[in-house]
């Protein structure tokens, strides 16, 4: 690999290395038997010569039997760059072959030279040091947060160049694993005699598994013989080496000629290092940094031994002279303490220079100590802490992951807390050091952090305290009765039941792991690990129970999941697949075992977590679970090579798609082989017939939209492709299923919302063919916005509730004036191609006589005229007074206010009607707009619109408490009180009324018993009316809203006052709030929600709202001041007879 290839994608890397099949054929003589070097379970290896730039290069070509292994090796090697790691030279990839090509190494593989006496001890040491460099790189330098675990270290995987420089290869089973974590796997893929024995109990690998295999390799090099398996004992060779080392009998296994070459100290260091690699506990094994350091020291000593002038370099004191061995020094007191002052109990023999003692010595690891001249440990710690390099001093053994049940390595929060308080204790001044209380508190905190790493703590913390007592589970499953058993795997059984709790009952599925299987821990933790990926369509965790048997040392482990009923539909299919993508993404690949139908039927949205395999990269993984015997769902590739990938899930999912579509199980009655199951049958039928019409379940055949069916069955077929690399990714499946669902919703939901005659309507458009391939939802959206019909002169649209609206262009109107309109094009704003420009708005004389064609019967409609001023005027107000005069039949009508639209056009309502039939005749004559308010501008007329509306009614409620007073034109009158049962009245003195010019007193009539006024006031010809008064606060209802009414009549001699009147509160003039009232009840289309309209009183008078206010309104001198101004838009108030004003609380 180069730095350039590390940044490439896998596809780019393949393209970069690829050569043609012709080049492979020519280089290897068609992979002939004459060129065959070796045959293995994974590769056939051929020699050859490849022409590159005119030069012939010796190569070794490996023809991969299993494509997954080739791809895994390719992905791993792409990112590796080390002189002791073999890189790929070229590759050839086709649908059926994967040929990996390396440059030929002159001396072949190490296993061929292990027993060769000509391979000297010096050569052997150099080879081991080179391999150690490669493994150190994989474990610590290749990636920041991950180990690369080779997984198959052995002598045949070490290639030797012409100068005996070793290169590690064979990365077919290599994996990436997060540092501090196990890589869980159900099968060890390396050679059995090199296998880490701890894997048997944990089911997982770490970088220390490579260390064990390397230890076996070191002893092979030392003994000059390959590791072997004797009497089915996988660890025969490793145990043989360990026992001979412990008994100090290694010489019995070493070739004598090779032993004579060895420097004694070099030999001892090498043997001790190899022995430590074979420790049973992973935490006791050294890491590759330590191993490399020791092997380099052994090589250095051997080199000096072979190049010294004498075999021995004097005494030991001379031997050590001039060497910096301070990091290896121990205090004599410590040695005496460890050996009980050299007690005979610890004596194990004698050597050339004295007695030999064996004891355990507590010490600071010299291999990892930092030699800092003139500094003690406190100074070194302070320096490293401040530089952020304190981790270099931490014992590597502390950081290693131990067996899965007991330890997960050092918790980083615990280490940080411990380091910080330790650093504070080493402060140079006593004042800066913490008290013992603080120290204890911080150490307890560090201890709690570390305790959280334990098996049970991790479960409790991660599962939100969902622990359920075992007795409750036994009760819900009837003590795990056979009657409640619904499924089983190799290491577990599934039970259904009802769990009783404080909030009621929950239907559950309980999975109980086998007590005797060591794999139960792996699967139990795997399932908990997968459950952290939350998804609405992954079945949720109800709880868990873990029971520990002290006397037996085993565990009963159970996980419980809630059951949720689901209807099998395309929506469910999409959700299931989204859930699979959730598992395949997010840092892990969870390869889901084939799904047994009995579980799918009961759980529907559940994914079988217990069968998941977590991988840290996209690698193939072997599975040996009984679950994989779920006939009909198993990926055919698994049956051939025993490996599952993400594509295996895709195949199983495709089978479920066909179960949904065909309404039958994958493995039906009479099936005797996989080829007879539903998946292969569907594929064959699709290839032969081109469709699945004859296989589709009759119950849903008529319900499926054609486009939905085509999309669904196409993606289902792709999921079952024989070549796993031609199967779609989960993202693509979701996209296609979403399309299928969209087509189905379009068919079921949106077509029903379209007009029954939508096809006929479309045929009336200018280009009906453009709508042929639009989805129904798009058609609905288009109809909602409007579609032009009848040569672009009619705009048809749908309302929010599906009502039909119709707008007719001004082109359909008749213009009776001698001055005909100009036809203008306003493409940026108008919905029609042309609009009419009218020059004289005071004399329009436009006849609108037409017949509607598309309105809905029994629906209320309002009719709007659409127009705009030709000038660029635009009011800030939403409405504008225009007073359009028009006739319907012989009745003269007014439409007073037009509303501004966002598009710049104005709309004014002409009338409302209940439509009784589809085709309605309509006739109206537009006469004029008010020049007073509209000016002399010309206008554009766009057309007339019939828009569906809902019925609405306005209800106003009044209270019984009220006050009546009268005040005209700013003059205050002396008021006299009269009281009746229901109201308090105030009367104006008539002598004061006579002073007004603007009003006249109406001739007094005989008073009735209930009348409180002896006279009223009639307004003369004036456009403005002001009403002023003040009211004592005691007269107002506290904490309530009040309404002020004008009590009036209209003179029978006058027929005016039809138009709107504005009302302003002058006392609060800054608000500029203006309301509209009417003295005559207006036509419904002239009324707005905020307008005040009159109503008739029981006494025959009329009343209309003038003003609304709160009782806590701003007061002055304990009075409420009223100052209202009424102005008519057009005309005067002649004929208005005022009786007074009245106040009511609401």
C-alpha cells in the first residue's frame, strides 16, 4: 500500500490493481498444473511470470476458492503499509474468479526452512524480529483506535526474500477490532495448533490471540520443527514447549548444532519471551511492544557474541561495564523480601555462578520505564502528566481485555480519575496536595468507574435497570413449560408468556440460554450489544434476568422482548428492512441469521438478535448455529461455504418478500430440497414467465397497483440473485420498497381523492398526453393548484376537501362599451394567457353570461371577480374600499371591499349560492367602480371564480346588565336617571338639544309605559358623526368586557345608509384601529368577521355595536371617556334617528 491507496475507495483500489484475464492466462500458463505450487482449503497457489513495462516479473498467483476471503484480504491490505507486510501486486476479479497476485519471494515461506540446519540462529532471530515489527504495526500503528488482528499467524504465512527479510501475508481471516474489545466469532479460522486457548471460553479474539500464535512460531524457530497436533490435542506443541521450559529441559528439543550457535543470554531472553507468549491468561502475555524489545535485545546479544574476539567477554562485571542497564536494577532489600532472604524454599537449583532462586517480585516494569537522567519517579510522573503522555507509564497489562465475563480492561474514566488524584498527591508543596478525605473520595469514584466495566454492571447500566426477578419469569412462562415453548436454537429456547406488573400485563417472548454451553455468554452479550441500536421496527427489550450459581460457576441468562401485533403489508416490509439497515450501519455489522418463519409469524417486526454476529468491518464470518437450519431462508452460498455476510440477510429478506406476495411459507409441504422452496420457485417462474401473476396470493391480487407490483417483485428477485455481489444494498431496497409503497398509496389513497371524471377533464387540457405517466398524487397536487382547460380559458381546481372550483377567463365576457378592452399578457402573475384592460372604471358595462361545467352539486359557492389596478399601487391594508356596482337580473347590488392577494391581484365577492347541479347558468352586469376611492386608473380584469365554501353562522350573546346614555357632537348633556326592572337609562334635556345645528328634535309622540326618553335626535346631511361622553367607573361591571351600542332607527323618508361606516376611537388615536359597521343589514358577501351589523330590538328600535372595551380600561378622574368618530365612505347620514348609546357587560 502507498499513501495514495489508503485514501482510495475499495472500488478505486480494485481498479488500480486490476489486470486482464489474458495477462493472468499468459503469466500462469492458464493456471496449469505445471505451475501449481500448493493447494489449500482457501487458495490454489501458482507460480508465473507477469510482463510489466517490458520486464518479466516472477509472481505467485493465488486463485481464491471463496470470493469473500479475497475481498476481505483486499480491504485489509488496502490500508496497510509496512516493509514486513506483503502487499498486493496485481489482482484479477470476475464474477467467478478472484486471483490475488504477489511478487515472488526468493526463499519461499518459513515453514520450508524451519528444519533446515543451514538457517542459522542469527537468521532465525532476524526473521522473528521482522515478524514482530509487522505485528507491532498491526496492533498499534495501523489504526488509532483499532487493532488489526491477523488471526492466522503461522510459519507458512511468513515469506522470505533473497536477503531473508520476512514478510507477513495471508490476511484472509484478518479483522479490525476496537482496542479493549473482543472480536466475537463462532469459529476459529486459523490453524488449530496455533489457536489461542482462551477462545474456547470466550468465543472472541483479541490482539493477544496473535501473541499466542506468535509464541508457537517462536518455539518452532527455536526447536527447528513445525507445530503439530498429536492425539487430537490442539495444544500439544504449545504445552510441550511450556513444560520443557518450566522443567528447564529446552535443550532436549533443540537441534544440537543450532544450540551451539546461541549466545546463552540471547537464548534465555528468546526462550523466556516465547514462553510468556504462551501464557493461558491473555493479561499475562506480553504485548508486541514488549516482545519486540526483548527480541531485539536477544538479536543484539547474539550479534555481539558472534563478532566478539573471544567466546566470553570476561566477568559479568566487565560484561555490564559501560552499558545503561539502570532500568533493570532492583533493590537488594526487595529481592531479599521476595526470596525470604534467599531461603531454601525458593531455591530451584544452581548455575555456573551460584544458586538460582525463583520468586515473585513486585516491581515497576523495566521494559516500559522511562530512563530520565537524574530524575526519580515523581519527577517523571509530573512531567508526563503535564505533557499529556502519562499513559506511556501505565502497565500495559492493565489495559488488556481479559476473559469476557470478568474484565473488559481499564475503564478510561477510572484511569483518568486515578491518575489525576495521584498527580495531585505528588505536588511539590504540601499546600497543593489533597487531604485524605479528598483522596478517598476520588479513589472511590475511580473504583465505581471500573466496577461499571464488569459483566453484570454493564448489563445493569446499559439496560436502564430493566432487571426482572426470575420468579416473575417462571410465573409468566409456567416455569418454562413445554407448552409455552415456541422455538429453539443450539444454545437457547424461546418461551411465550404474560408478565404481570404494576401497570398490567405484557405479552413477552423469553429466551433462555443453556446452562452448559460456554457459547451462551457470547450470544447473551451479543444480543445485548445489538439491542443498544434503537429502532421503532426492532422489537423492544422488556427486561432481562441473570442468575449466578456460585456452587457450579455457571449462569442462567434470559432476555425478554415485547410482542406487538403487525399486519403484513408493504409498510411493514419497508420498516423491517430499515431495521436491518440500522443493524448493518453504525460501527458494527450485525449479520442476522436466516429467519425461522415460526418466529417471524409471532413477532413480525422482530429481528433475531441472538443469531447476530457483530463484526467491526464488512467481513465474512462463519456460523455454526442450529438457527441456520431454517429451511427456505438460508442463503445458498452459506450451504456451499458456511459463511454469512450482509448479503445473507438480503437473501432471507427476499424470501420473506415472496412469502408476503404469494401468501405461503418458504418451506411448504412436500419440499425436499432448497431448490423446491418458495424463493427458487419464484425466481424460476419469473425467468420463464416474465412476471409472478400466477403465484400472487388471490386475496391481494386485485388490490395491488400495477406499478407497485412491478417494483416490489423486481427488488424481491434481485434479493435472491445467485451472485451475492449482484444483490442490492439495504439502502437500495428501502428506496425501491418506498417506491412500491408510494405507488400503492397513490393507487389506494390519491386516486380516490381525484374527481371521478378526472380523465375526461384532463382530455380537455391543451396537452393531455403529458399527464399519462404522472402519479395520482402528482395529479392531485396539480388539480389543487389548477389546470387550464378549454383552450386556456377555464381553470379547474380542487378545494381542500375535494370540492371542485372553476375560474373563467375574461375572454368569455361580453364588453358593451364602444371603447373595447385591450388584451394584455401578464405571464408572471396571471393564470390565463390574456387579461382585459378596462380604461373607464366608472362605466364598465361588462356582461358576464356563462354556464359553469365543473362545479360540485349540493355545495355552497361564492363568486369572486379578479382584477387589479394597472398602476403599481398596493395598500398596506388587506382590504380596499372600491364600491363595485353591478346587477343580477333587475336587482342593483354593491360589493364594497376588495381583498388584496399575495400575487398582487384583488378579489371582490359578488354573491353566494347553493349549487344544485353540475352546470349552472350565471349572468351579471358589471357597471362601475367608485372613482372617489379607485381614482381614474385603468384596471385589468382576469376573470371570475366559483369557489366552494363551508356554511358558517355567527352567534352573539348579550348580558342583561346595561347602561343607556346619549351624547351628540361633543356636547355633554345633563342626564336624568330612570330605573326599570332590567335597565338603567339616561335622558337628554331637550332645551340643550335645541342648540345643535346638525340635529333636529323629532316631534314628541305619546309616551308608552316602557319608554324612558321623551324625545330622539335625527341626523341631518352630514358624513361625520362624533360621540363623546364620560362614565363613572362605578357604573361599569368590574372585571368584565363591555360593549357600547348605538340605539337608532332609519327614517322612512330616506332610503340611503346602505354602505359601510368606519368607527374610530379618537381617545386612543395612536392605535389607528378602524372598525366597520352597517346601519342596514348588508348582503352576506359584503360582511366580514370583524364587521358590526345591526339587529332589531324587542322595542322596535335597532342597535349596532360601536365600541368594545374592558372595565379596567384606562380611567381619568375615576371616569371612562368615550370619543368615537363615525364616517361614511360615500353619502351622508341623513335619515339616521338616534335614541342614545347603551353599555352592556359581556
